[in-house]
């Protein structure tokens, strides 16, 4: 969540450092979270890349994909729609 907060505060370097720490600690165990972060950072291509990985890996973080407000920026993208129905 720090990555989202720092981004919202306009502190992108700090947000990226926050994300790097999470990725170093969790690796591929949190790819659905990375999709959320990149969606909120208005980086849909990167968000969808992680979303696709999460779908392929059956990431448990996607259990609430239909209700997750952090993924709202992706909802109109056909790749997103195809992914969660897959």
C-alpha cells in the first residue's frame, strides 16, 4: 500500500522503491498485487502483464477480481475482460 500512497502523494521515486522492496520480498507470490499497483499508477500495459501472469498462476489474490476497486482502471480493456473469464 505504501507504493500506492507515495504515488498518490506525487513521490514516484519512493513509490517505485516501495514496490521494489515488496517484489524483492515476495517475488512472484504477489503478482495480482503488482497488477493492482500498476493499474492505479495508470500503467495499463504493465498491469495487464501482471494480471495475465496472475490468471495463469491462479493467484489467490484474484478471488475478488470482480469487486477489486484497484483494478477498476482495467475493466474496460478487452484483455482484462478475457483474462478473468478465461
